[in-house]
């Protein structure tokens, strides 16, 4: 049964988490809270981008974080505001076991008794700066959480802050490729959902390709969220390669430069 006091508390948690959303374009912060069967819970926030199709919905952030902790025993989903169509679709397609809509901002398992335990943040702390050797090792470890039913191409990533925290991500695939989240964006989503904005470096591991680099979508999101970061690319036996985010996407478009007047080439007669 649905305990109203428990759900009201979770709604409050979701609204508090929404304050961490990155929504410079809509100014409409949103968060989603995934409640697991044992009472542990995970929050994700909406992350917007100048390229609107690359917006990461709050619920996708939360569900990817759940998978990255090895948890798919989802008992309920609580939203900070009434569900949008994109979130309802995600609920219907991604949650196992199936849950039915009870209220417009609460989706739960019928007959289940809900309780609250611990928030899972996915944040890891280290006592000293992460060097490339350690960062690559951690990115390879993150790749073990990849779900690659469509591509068989696992990728792992970690986003590292300047105060010795890191957040891991892996590519989580669905049959609808428009809703796939790459490892780099999964790591970024975990960091932003935790309220982090000081990402210093990102380590990406892809052992099945000798030439892999972040895809265009990840480059755009990285440029907007962590424009000063350094990207380390691990390709197994190949020597790791280092890039600056700004060099991966020259002349990128973002909130910071959308109002600037760009220089234009003039074609002579």
C-alpha cells in the first residue's frame, strides 16, 4: 500500500534535488527520484543543452544512475513536477518490474509497502589527485556496468572534480537509440545530479576500438557542462590520448556564446 507520509517525504526530496538541475534555457528545474525495493533511493536531474535534442531528462538521469549501481529493482518513481511525455515513455519502457501510474507525479508498484532508507549518490572520494593510470583503471571498471544489447560496444567513463571526487558512467542502451545515454553523458549526469559543477577531467575507456573518441553528442554536452576539462581516451593496448574539451568541438555553440556575433568569411568577387 502507498504510505502517504513516505511518498510526501520522497516528493520533498525530489523537489530539493530539482534545485541542482541545469536548466539555463527553460528555467524549469526538474528532478526524478527512483525508489528501490529495499528503500534506498537515487535522484537524477534535468540537464539542458544548447542543442535541445541532447537534453537529458531527469528520469533518464536517475534510471541510468540506478543501473550504474547494479540496481534495477525499482519499486516507484517520484517526480518533482507532473510527468512530461518523455518521462512517461521512459517509465513504460525502462522499468522492471512493470509499474502503473497512480498519480501524475508518482508511479508505483501496486500493493507494495514503501519505506525510506539511504540515498545512493554514486560519488567516490579519493585522498589525492587521480593520475591518468588510475583514471583509466577506474573508467575500465565503470565499463563493466555497460548495457550494450544493441551495439555490443561497452564504454566506461568517470568524471573527476577538482576536489578529488569522481562519478562513474557507462553506456546504457535501449532498442530506441534516441534514448541511449553514452558513458560520458552518464558520468556527467551523475555529477550534475549530485550538485557538482567543478569537473576537471573525464576518463573514457573503450577497449573494442583503436580509434574511438567521444561522439558528437557527448562533445556538445561536455563543452557545455565542463568546457575547461581535459579528456583522457583509453583504447586498451594503444597509448592513452589526451584532449582538451574545447579542442574536441571547435567553434561550439553554447549558452555562453549564443549571443555573440561570430566573424564571417567574405567571398571576394
